[in-house]
């Protein structure tokens, strides 16, 4: 009876079970009665089983496209722009091999099986292990011992000091797991294969779990003494250090992401905490997972090597013997592209040419009396696959000269050059080996890519090489012959191998290993002198090299080489060569067998009776069995003997591990039917032959003669596996490779493994070598291989084989949509776990809709059969995947191009919701703690209450103050010629200068225009629509002169009227403006025909032309009734899309101007450089008001002029020796982007910025630290001081809260923990620590400003370094909202008159709506007081609450900025979208990312995986929708801030015209 975790049962039930066990042990009850009573007790807790439910095979679970029985997953179809859809159709291409997969067609579709849902629950029951033998029935080597499971590394918790118990009862930690979190089954597709032998079944071995029913039900847990919670908290406070140790700042110790730990109920709290601290079990563990139960394996030993004593003593001695005695005997025959043997190399020619090569290598001079190569030097061998004779001569020439050949591929294939298929890594290998020369043929040398001057190009990452040809070498002196190598430990050659990450390593093989391996292969394969071998493999590495190049010469054999290029044209060519030469030995791959099957009908005259050994190089691959069986079934009637089929297992490190003998023996071949679910857990469980959840494996033969093989655990220490456990096969033999060249540390981990026995002691003193093959040892010493370590994907604690996934993909109607041999499956690391990615080449002529439907069925098939989610499924154009020289898929390079975003997908489906199951738990709302309790707690802890003050400005009596227009009239009388404003154009020339008298005259004339022509009255609102310039200033003071209220509005953009004109009209209507004052060009634009398409141009209020001013008349100055009256209205659109206008009183403006004057030390002789938009906020005050109030000279540079000439701002500052300049983020970014390459030219032009004391970036957001740092660093070479660059902070309630002044301390930057920030906490960390965020101080508080930090919900005052809302108190606070479009004004009245619930409850504050914190720094102010820095985090209205945590869009946008170089700073916008999606989930929070793409539209889909993975990795969020748009689509306001809500509305109303919309569902 299946029951949930027995430790979860109630205490009473466990007591009953314990009593029942006691009765059984004492003999008071029979076993039958025991089982009956136990079942009665557990009946109410039994789990329901789905044993009767079986998922059909791929073709049955997924109905055919036209006759579907089940609906495909409901996944939104991606949206692609129509023009892009037509342009992205892949062109037909037949240049690449269509066949290259290791999966045979026989197992692709019809034989695909699915997983039983009850399989995992039945794994602990009795198992039967049938193997099909050849002759007699032989039992397994030993019975498997049954022992209760006990963790080997379990610590002694009794020695650990117990932590104080702060709860009433120490509860054990128990983590429940769902289906996705527990690790998804790595089931495989089973094929029903016909047995090729006629033997009876081997005696069955039964695995039984001896611990079933023996669970300890005792719960005698002693409760620890209770300790007062207050005393415990006090002790923790006293023991807590004031500052964490440095190493703790760099801990990324998130055990929740790695996996949850399971602690049984009777485990103490101390024990659980120990496991949590040590993270002993990183991955999630499924309690129902099968565990190995057999005995520890014994090493499997091959038979002793027995060769004739007349054999040569070395490989070179064999070459010399056969080259002299059998000089006319053929050694190699090469088949041309027409299938004709055209070139034959005899042993005599091989010896003579090899001697010539050796002579050339040892006598070739690089300089005067300096030989190019010395004995022991490394030289590269670069030969194509159709030139085995040249390779043979060069290889043996190097061995004769005692020069070490490095065997590499030819960088000749155009696809390899374009796709960079590992060529850079090969160059790294050559460089690490100090290779300075390369041997090649003349034909190959001519085909290498050349530069314009005819020289061979320098390949990426390659060292400089001297290319030497081995053709037509001069004769050597008669008495010259190289000395043969006698040192067996000396390296003979270096063969390259590629690991999972794509790194190329050089495997060094010694002369001794070369000889031992040749003898072992000779003994295993019974090679004889004069035999003929047909080689279809790559002769430069692994099996092809060992058999056709080395062992063949050792035995004096004749080898017929069939090139791969011929196989693509004529797949039956190798079969014809077997008949033609009566070959007895054939070495091929299962792919070649499959190709032979395809051409069997056309080759009815083929007879293979001469073949005694058909060596299958990849026979260890589980999916080669189908090809082997089918090939044998077809050609058995044509003379092929069943025992001739010889699979083998090999790797570059161990060379040959096992090979099936072609001679009949008691145990020569076998196969096993295994449970796929158990294999995913690394356990061997036998299944029924006809089971849908089985996988049939064939053996790879017995261990190589003279070798010893063991199986060690995949992870951790190299402990020996149990008999029913999957592990990595390791080999000890004299024939293995020696080390990786130049990689001592990695070599010791691979070539010097000491397997540990049951007592954790090494088996012996001999070192074993890791093979990289995954498998187990079967009966009779047979080796079974399930896959390779580089192809395993460990997803949520279960192992999945890439070849199994490929087989599933191919089973879903592959021939219609993708190429069969062009599929890459790999995993990437994301959020502490591996994620499966499938990339396939799409066939030409397939529509996007058809491809999407096929991809949806593939996702369903993989999930159904393997029970694992696919993270990314993508299609690329034909030849879009990186190929190896022999046409296979270069998986590691494809993976790297995926991570780099350069695969150029044609179709894409991201499914992070399916496979990402280890997200942190959503934050749950905590019980509210009252503000008074928080305030008292801060005081008790000694925390400083968060309050900061600016300098005291003193008080000015109202009778002593003047209004702005009165100040202007006074300055016009006192200093009429004093220049207040100078306008600079893009050429750096002065366009207009305005002195005090001139400004007053213009203001008076505009006042007359408003009174006479406009017939306006004092107090009326007038909309000012001007381009940045002095006209705007004059119009502003013209309104003040006649007592009217100006409303400054940004003019509509002439090229974007459809989006900018409605905003202008909205501000005019909301502000209740009775007239519009503008220039003739803008008035024409407002009344244009294009404008009439958007709004009613007749509904405009009175429009007055400022260019048609009346003659000067005496105007009576209107004095406002009081300083509390409105001076002007400040309208702005926030980033949330809210249009808000605030009332700025005369008192507010005067106080702000005095504060700026005091902070920046403004007086008439000072020059101020302004390059920002003058329409709202601090920019408007600086542009129009501050100069008149303080009398300084303002140099005005409109931002539009910077776009024409980015140098004009910096050159103007240098020309006028400006000490203080103000700009916007848009200007700074433009300078960084466009002037980065012109810094040297700026120096030559004499631009010098050492005069700049403060460069303030005016903003209403968190400081952009990276941009400010880049700007300061870039222009530091022209004198800009890094401390001079700072930011200001303002908002709607107070447009200038902070700003760097003349005597302010340097801006401070701190680093906060982003995970704490999401939970509304501030945790300071060190620079560079994981999940750290740099936050820069927003300048110093302006004089007259007081700031506190308050909880936005409870309004309680917080302490220093606590995150809360910034509240401000100042005389220049805005009076209030004039109106808020779309919302009621009274809702926001509290923003300007808020009171704290704790702390300073009597004072009135304005709520900024921004969260931040105060922190007292070590700096001091000019008055000697401690400096309180204000750190702004972001606006409350912009924050997104996802999974209970608060996210700021700027953080996610910054992460996306680093994801791809094609995404610029302005091209990322993130917002939260809430919508009704389905009946299952009532409301779903989807994170939508909009990316502006700079580049080709065909590259748009590359961004989607990068964005998804980056946000997942750094923020633990799943992106719901990724939208790719054109540059300029994302709307921004006048300050350069993104209008996220406007973008959201445009997306929902389908107004973006996106390039592509990807739904990550």
C-alpha cells in the first residue's frame, strides 16, 4: 500500500505501528496478520495510484497533424511583423548533410514509447534483470546484497552545541515537493528490437529492498528546555557583530534556489539547521526515487594480451619491417568522388616518404643556423578527410623525427569559417602547445583562405604558423636514417578532444601507450598481416585513427579509405568496396549502417560473407542498436554473420574501453531491457520486454585485453558504484592516454583517479582514467553504456540524455519541418539549475504557422514522454547550426552562439513557466507592526531617526521681498546693459544675447499684446508654446508684468504630431488657459491640416503671435495680491503617464531662487551653462527665473542643438570657463555615445573642462550610476574631475530637494543588496558582492529643506538606513496640484500637507512619492556638521509587486542592458500587466519587456532568450511577454524618462507595430 511519508502520520498511528512491529518481532503475531493489521491502520492514509494509466507513444499521444485526437497546448502564437514574416522564410539549401544524427530511423517514430505514471512508485518492488545471451545460460557474477540505506557522510550531531530553543517546541523542517520541483523524469523512448542471437535467457537476478516495512516509527523526541524569547533576542543582539565579516558580503548562499532539503519528522531542529547551513544536498530529492540496492561492484578485467613473440617491438619498428620486407604490399587505397580506387600507397612508399618528411623536419632552418624544429617540438598536421595518404606520410614522418604531431581539422570549410565552429579553441590548443609549424598538402594549402596579398589569413586565435607541404620533397642522403624512439614515456602524438563547454584540450598519448593499445586491439579483433580493412571513419582521431592508421601498420594490413564526402553522394560506396577488396574488417558508425539500409534496394548484388568483424565505433550509443539490428536483418541473407557485428566503447582519454569479440564465447553479447524512469535517477531496474517504459541496451563487449574497468559515482568522490547503479566508467590499462597538454590540474582529475571501495579506501596504488562514458557493468564483465557525460543534462536532480530528446523530436513528423540530422540539444545554467534547449534547422518552404504547430507538439511530446519541460525550442534557417568538418552538429559552439545571441532564429518558443520550478517562495504579508512599536524599537536599539536638514537660509520679511518682474525692473534700472542670457546654436555661435533692459522691453511689449489684442485680464492663464530660447523667457515675464499666470508647454514635434499634439491640447484644456502665445511657425503647425486630423483646430482658445508685437507702450505693472498667489503653473507627464500640474506661488519661487543662490554661490559675475529642456521642474526655473533673481549670466544651449553637434556643449563650457553647468541625462548619454571616439580631437581643439566645479544632471529619478561614471571617466582626459559629476533630485511636490552645491562634499556611493531591497529593506554590502546594486547620493539637501523617511502605509517615521518614502518640508514646496487629469484633486491634497504618526507629528510635510533612505556618511559639510546623504531608489507609482516583492523597473532594465550589446540604454522598458488569462488562474501577473532593436530584423528573436534568462537569473522573475520594436517606439517625456504607462496602453491597443512578440507561456 502506497502511503505518503510515514513520518507525517499522527503520533497515535505511529505508536500503533511501533507496537505492531514489536509484536511481530516477539512472535506474538504471524506475518500475514501483521500485514493485515498494518493495512487496516494505513488504509485511510493510502495514496491513489495511477498504475492503470499509461501514456501512449509519441504518435499515439500526439495525433497526426491532420487527424489530431488531442488538442495541442494552448500557447499564444507569436506575432511577427508581416514584412518580416515574408523576409524571414529560409532559402532552400542542400549543401549540408541531411543525415548526421546518431538516432536511426527505426527508432525514430514507430518504436517510441512513453512513461507509465506508476513507474516511479513501483521501482522499490522486486526487479527482474533478463539478458539475452548467445549460447548457454550464465548467471550474474554475484547476488546483490541488501542493506539498509545509511548516509555515509552523516555527521555526529551529538557533538554539536545545541542552539537555544526560542520556540515552544522544536519543529522539524519538512519541505513538500510537487511534480515539477521533485525533478522531472528522464524517461527514454524504448524500441522493440528483435534479438540477433538464438540463446536462452540468462538466469534472472532479483533486486529487493530489504528495508521495506522496516521504517522507524519511534517519535521519542525529547523537548528542549524553554528559554524566554526576550532573553534570547537580547543574547542574539549582544552576540551580533556591528559589521559582518568581509567574506559574508560575497556569499551568494541561496539554498532555496539550489533545492529544498527534506528532514524527517523525528530529526531535531539542530540537525536540520546543520543541513541547511552546509547544503549537503543541493538538488531537490524525490523521496520516492529508487535507490541502488546491490552490492559494491568488483572491477572487471579483460583477458591478458597474447601476441606472437615475432611482433615488432614498436610501431616504428613495424613500419621499418613492412617497408623493407613487404615494400610492394599495399598499405592504403583511397577512393575518389566517383567511387573508384585511384590512389594506392605501398608500405615501401610510406616508409620512404615518411623518412623524407622526417629529414625535412629536422633539417629545415628557420634562421641562420637555427633549426625550425627540434626533437620533442610540436607540429600541427592539417589534412582534409579525403587525403589519408598525405596524413599517413606526415604522421609517421613526425614519429620518425621524434617530433610530436598535433592532429587537427582543416579550417577550410566555408561554413566552419563563417560559423566559427571551434576554430578559435583549436588555435588556443596550438598556442598552448607552442606549435610554430604546420604540415599540409599542396592541394590543401591552395584551398586555405588567403588575404588580398596572397598570404594565408591569420585564423582567429591561432598562433603564427609556418606552413610546410609534404609533397615532392627532395631525396635524403643514403646514409641518413632517423634514430628510432626508445623512451616509452615520451609523447608520441596529441589528439584533440572537446568538452561540454566547447574547450579544446590536447590528449597526449605516449609511445608506450601506442604500442600497448595496438597489441590489445590486435588481440581483441584478431588482426592478421595482409588483411583488408575498409574505413569509413575520420582517420585523424579516435577509433578511425587507432585502427586504420596505427594498428593497421602494426599488423601490416591493407586499409581502403572511403571519404565522408563520397558517402553523402553514394551511401553504398563502402559496401561496394567490401565486395571489391574482399575486406574482412570494416570500421564504421551506426550512421553508415543506416545509410547502407537506405541504399539496400539498389545494391541487391552486395555480398558481405567476407566480413568477419564489422566494428561499430559508436555502438555504445543506445540508439545505435536499431541500426545494428536492421542492418543485420537485411544483410544476413547476403552473407553477413551475426557474430561479425562488434560494437565498441571508447573515448580520447581512455582510448578503447571495451569491444565485442567477433569470436563466439560463453558470454559474447547481451542486451538488457531497463526501466527508463530508474535510469533517470541513475539506477538500473529491469523492465518487461514489451513495456512502454523500457529501454533496450546492447552491450559494448568485454573490457579491452590487459585492462581493468570500474564504475564510479557521477558526482562527488570517486566511490565505486553498486551493481545496479549508473556511473562513469574508469579504466586502468597501459594503453590509456597520459595527460592533457599544459593542464596539470585537470589532468590529475581525469588521469589520476583513485576509486574508493566500500570502506572509502583506494582500491590500490594504480591510477584509473575517466572515460566520460556513463554506464554499468553487466554479467560476465560486459560493459553497458547509456550515454556520455558531456551529453547528460542534470535537470532538477534527474539525468536526461540529449540523444533521447533528439529521438523524441524526430518522432514528431520531422521530415516535414526539420532536417533529420540537424538538431542540437543542450542545457544552459539558469537560476541554479540546468535548462533544456532544442535548436533545429527548419526546412525551406514551411510556413511559420505550421512550424509553430509542430513546435507545440514537440513540447507536448517531450513533456509527456520525458516528463521534463523544455526551456527553449527554436528553429534556425538551413545551415544555421555550427557544423563539424564531417558535417555533424558542433553542439558546444551552437550553445555558445545561443548564449551570445547570434543564432538568428526563424521561430522561437520559450517555456520558462513549465521548467523553472525552483523560484523563491512568494513573499507572504507579515503581521502588521504598529508605527509606534517600530519607532520605539529604533530608539531602544540606538538607531538614529532618519531626519536631515539643509543649511538655514534665515527668514525674510514679506515687506522686504520683491516679485520677479519687480526684480527685473530694478535690474534694468541699476544695470541695464548686464547680459543675463546668451543663446548658443549648434555651431557654437551666439544667436541672441539679452540684457536686463532688453528683457524688460520685450516683456512689456508682450504684456501689451496680451492686454490689447488678447483682451485678457489679470489672473488669466496663458499657455506659452515656444521652442527653447529667449522668446520663452520674454513671454514668461510678459505675463507676470500684466498679472497673468503663464503655463509653459512643450511645442508639438512636427514629425510626430499624432502623439505630441494631443498632449499639448490636453495641457491647454486642463490648465484652463484662455489664450495661447506662440511664434508664427508653431501657430502654423497648430492649425495645419495634419493637426486637424488629430484634434479640432477650431476649438483652440485665442492664439496670439509673439512675432507681431505692438509698439512699445507704457504698461502698468500688476502687483499680485500676496506672495501666496500663483506665480505660474508647472505641468509635467510622469513616467506612469499621469499629467499633473502644480501651483508655484511667488513665495515658493522666491524661496527656491534664494536656496539655489546660496547653494551654488550665484552672483552677477558668474557664468552658468544650461543644456536641458525648459518646460517644467528645475529646468524651467534655471532657464527662465534664476538668472533674473540672482543676476548671473546663463548660457542657454537647447538640447536640439546638441543632437546636431554633440561637441557644442563641452566646447561652450570650455570657452566661457563655466564653473557650474546643468544638463539632462539625454545630453550626457549623447555625449558618451557620440564623443567616445573624439576625445583626442577635443584635446587638439583645446577643449578643457578643468574649470568645471559642478556638473549637475537634473532628474526626477534614481541616479544612473553607470552613465555618470562612464561620462566622468571618458572626459577625465580633458580635465573633468569625477567628483564634479553629480545629480539633483526633485519631484512634483518639490522640484528641487537635493543638488550638489559649490561647497558640498563629494557624492557618496553605497552598495545595497537587491534581494533585501525587493523586500523593502536596506542591507549594505561591499562592492562586487553578489546581487549588489550601486546607489549614488542625489546631491546635498538644498538650504531650507528638511527631509524625513516615513513608512508610506503607516506614516511612522523610520530610522537611518531604513527604506521608506521621502517626505520633504521646505518653503519652496509646491502649493498643491492645480489638477490631475483623470483623477480627483482632493485625493492628493494629503500629498502637500501630510503629518507623521510618530516622531515629529506636529510638522507638515509633502510626500514625494519616491522611496529612499537617509544615511549619515563620514563626510562633513562646510559648516563642520555630519553629512546626511539622501539616496533615492525609485518612484512608488512605478514599482511592480510581483510574487509579493517590490521591483523597480530601472533594475530590470539595467540587467537587460547587459544582456545584449544591440540593446541601448533607452531601449528597455518593463511594466506589469494584469489580465484575465484563463479559468485556471483568475489573475496572472505578467512581466512584459519591450526592447528596441538596433540592427537587422532577422536578429530580433536573438534577444528573446537573452532577456528571459537575464531577468530570471538576476531577479528571479519569469518574463511573460517580450516585444521587439523599432528604435524610437518607446515614448519618453521631456526629461528623457520612459513613459511606461503610455507604452503599455499602446501595446494593449495594438499600436506598436512590433517586429516580434514572444509569449513565454
